[in-house]
């Protein structure tokens, strides 16, 4: 069955995502469902730690297909995304042919045997095309350069790639594609037009508390509420280099629970702040206002 047709409505998908532990609001569940039904890539932008990668993981679990992840970085090119040849094994193969066949093998035969399927190293994009149905997560696409973006756009437009030595590989069922971006740079309009788009913001207090209760049920309710409210206040400081995301909220609550903390006070918050705030300047700024943070 095509996983794109598994859910008849956005509500159905939202319920299944909730069952996996991912709480999507109505707007996010709707755009994710539309991406599935229309066969369009889903582009998610937002601050780090707001659940962009986690949504791709939840969609893979909800649709019962494998997740194939391509982590982008500065300088990534098509080779890292598509395929490569296992050079050490090819060398061993040539030596084995020399030992067994000697001069009997022609140069053409040797070359043909070198570029065989068994020596092909499939990278994430090629794997997604060959193994689909699958979810292809292109994580932090904003870290890659313009050339890689153009390559990816071509793949998303045709769902096929050509390997000169083997021929064209086309997806029998197009993969479900989720792209994430922390918006360190603007993506090109051509790529955005190909995708459905959603900005994931930090959740409100009630929704984040629900996420914490589901993902870390061992944390006492009173402590969970204190942590969520404290993080919400910290995020309101527009001068922070990197406000804590949902991931940091979960980590902070779990860390406090491991310490046996029953109530978040100024001393404990200052001692454990490095779990939630990851820049020295931010930590110093927050520590100066912890009394106000915990009082609200």
C-alpha cells in the first residue's frame, strides 16, 4: 500500500503522530497530510529544537516505512548524497582477477566487472529512490550550497538519477521527502515552489507541557510545569543568541528529575542551566534574571 494514502484526513494523521509521541497542532498536521496526499516534499523551517527532524521521524513511524536521513553540511556535493564506488574493494577485485586469470582477461572485461552493482555504495538519495516507499529526510538543507540545492531540485522533479556505468534509477513509488532548515540562509525560490511549506515555532505553554508529559512521563507534574514556564520566559528574551527549544526543555526536565529535584529554585536552576542554554553569553544573561524567570 502506498503510505501516502494511509490516512484519510489530517485528523487521522494527527492521531497517529500523537501515538508515536509527536504532538502536532492542526496547521502542521494539515500541511503534513497534504504533502502526503499530493506527493509534494515538505519544507520545514524554524528555530533549532522545535521538532522539525522529529516530525520526519514520526511520519516514518506513522506510515510504517524506513527513515533515510541525509545530513547536509557545508561543501556537501552530489557524490555524498547519491552514490560512490567502493574503491578498496575494486582494487582487491583487480588483483584477484590478475591472480586467477592472468593476462586472459581483456581490459574491457576488467573495466566492466569493476563497475558492478556489488561495488556500488548507495548514499541516502539513491537509497530512497531504490528502497521507496520510504521517508527521505534532508536535514538542514540551508547548510548546503546553491549547486547542491539545484541537484536536489532536479531529483525532486524527476524522482530519478542516472549512474553512467549502470543506467537510470527511477523510484517505483516516490519517497516521502521532508526538508528542514534553520534558516541560516535563504533557500532559492525554485526549491520552495516545489515544496509545501510550514514554519514550526516554539509551542505554547500548554502544548509544550503536553509534549513533556508524553515524552518524559517520569517527571513530576509540578516540576514539569515549572520547567516549561521557566523556558517560556527565557525564550521571551529577544537578546539571546539561541533560545532553548523543546529538546532542551525535555533535557532540562529529565536532568532535574535525575537529580531528585522536586521544585525548581534559583540555586538548582543556576547549577543546571547548561542543560538548557548552550551559549556562555546566554547563560550569563539568564543567570542574572533567574529570580524573575522563576517568579513568573
